C-alpha cells in the first residue's frame, strides 16, 4: 500500500500505509514561544485537515512542482485513512531550517522531515513523510470495523475467516459477487499453477511476447516477440498487476481453461465471466458508446455481433482509454466477478492443486507493512481497482500454521472510491486479535 505524497524541490516523498502499533503516550505540547519551524509544522497539520491553503504553506518552487489540487487530494486521502491530523509528535531540532517531523493522526503516526526557506518568510520548501504507521484505535473491535464497512457508500462484501471452514470473524454478503478489478488475475495464476503441478507446463517455459495491453505494467513497452518465461509473466501479473503479462498468460492458457478452473474451484457462477475477457478487451469495451455497450449486455453472441466486434476492434489510444474513465465509473457491470466465498474456495482449491511456487509469487508484493508481516507467517496478496471498483484480497498463514482469508470488495457505479479508506479498514482487521 504505497502511495506518493508531496514531491517538492529536491524531494521525493513516499507514504507507506502502515499498520496498527501500540498506542503511544500523550503528545507533548510545543514550546510557548514557537520557532519558525514549529509554526510551520503546526500549519502543516492545518493543511492536512483542509484548514490551510497550500499557497499559504509552501514555497513558490514547491507549488510550481506540485499542483495545489494534488496536495489537497493527497491530504484528504491521508485523513480518510488515518483520521484527522491532531498534533506534532516530534520536531527535532525545534530551531533552524530543517528538522525531523512526526505528525500524529487519530489513527496513525506519520514520520518524516520538514525544511523551510527563510528567504520566503519561512515557507515550507520540503516535506517528506517516509512512513505512516497505523495506531491502534482505542476500543476498536471487529464489530465496529464491520459497521464501518457497511457504512461505505455503494455495495460492500467482506470475509475474514480461517480457510479451513472455521467461523468467520467478519462476514458481509459473503455470497454476493462484485466486480474484482485486477484481483481476477488470481484465477489466471491458479490455472497456470495447476498446469505446472500436473506437469503440463513448467515455470521455465519460454513464450514469445505477442500480446499488448495498457498500463499498469511494463511489458506493454517491450518489443513484440521478446522471449519471456511463464514465471516472469506470472510474477509481473501478480506483483505489479502487469496487464500485458496477464493477457499473454490468458492467450497461452486459453479462456476456456481458465473458466474450467473457475468452475472446478467452486465459483458459484463462472458464466458471469464468460467470455473471459483479457485486460485489453476490457479497456476496449470501456471506450464503446452506450448502444454498443447495451448490445454487449444482451449477451455477446454471433447473433448480435458484439463479440466479433470486440475481437476485431482496433486498439484505442491510451488517451482514449484514459478519457473513458475521466468522468468516474464506467460500466462497472462489465468486469470480472466473484464473491468472497468464491475467492475463499479458490484459495482452498489452490492449496490442493497449485504448484507451491504460486504462493511465493503471491508473496512478492504482500501489500503489508512490517508490523503486519511480523504478525503472520505468510502473506500473499492481490488487489484490483478501476473507478467505482475496488477489491483487496489476502491469503495469510498465522504463526500456528493456519490459513486465513481476508477479502474486501467495494463497488459504486455512481462515484469514485476512496481507496485509502478501504486500505485503512483492512489494516485494522489484520492487526486486531483473532
């Protein structure tokens, strides 16, 4: 869960969404006569809470590098995930032009540094947060978390439970399918890993790159015909959600093979994913006009020509694809679908039929901070999103060796989603006692 924050002159600031740590002692108050550094650090708190304008806080060079709208959006995302900024927890030294800065949020502690420019009335010239650790919320419970999930606008499903069928800790519409975004790639990985275990394929098999999709990813920029192993394709597909790698694997495995895996794993309605779209095809569909989409919704078939139109369509430009999503959610009923129960069944199926390397691939990017990784023996992750769609899904193994599944889905066809809010809820779940 890594996101960019403020990027100033001589500054690249990264926010690492953290995990609940122990509650800390009350924050000491600043000195009665604040120094320029103290005054600006307090003003940063106001900025984060939307109570101060960027142009009143930052130097001209900083503002030239980062638009005010971006600063406001990132500040709002932090507050959505960690609560309001409440105090300066550490400023060292208190005087001068540069200091270590820790800011306390209601549910998090941001650690980083600040610098001011005396030539510009002490305005902030650099602001760097290197990490944000979530703090335990006093009195937090799974019941309170479930209520927070249920209160999100739109439709939510959730499941946090042992994989072996034990009683769920959190369950919200566990049988309700929602759009997955890139979490669907778990089904592609499971199909490949099953073939490897059955010795129909090897991770080291080399294929020549023939497909090309749109970002996210890197392979869309590679030359056609580049040799790539199946292991590399799978690793890029899961760890950085490479769409071209995904489409290449779908081509290698075949749509019907993946749909069979869906059925075999216990998916309640694999037909909702038939035809099993490539990422390129999904992007193409999102650029279609309303009539063409309505034809697709009737059921892609030879009769209405929708499938043939999709398969034969030219690739739209990246600008056209971006424009299709510029106004928010676009046709989120055209996607890949699964319920929490489906995803839990998929992991149970994979434990029986997948080559173990698949789980190592899922762990390349666990989307977890050190406090979460310290609490679990194993963490595998895949998430996905598009405007109006978000899914976060983990397979975890606790210290006793028991597998758990956490999957959170959120769809809203009417508005874009606050990803930080769902990520923050997930962190609270993963660190509370089970």
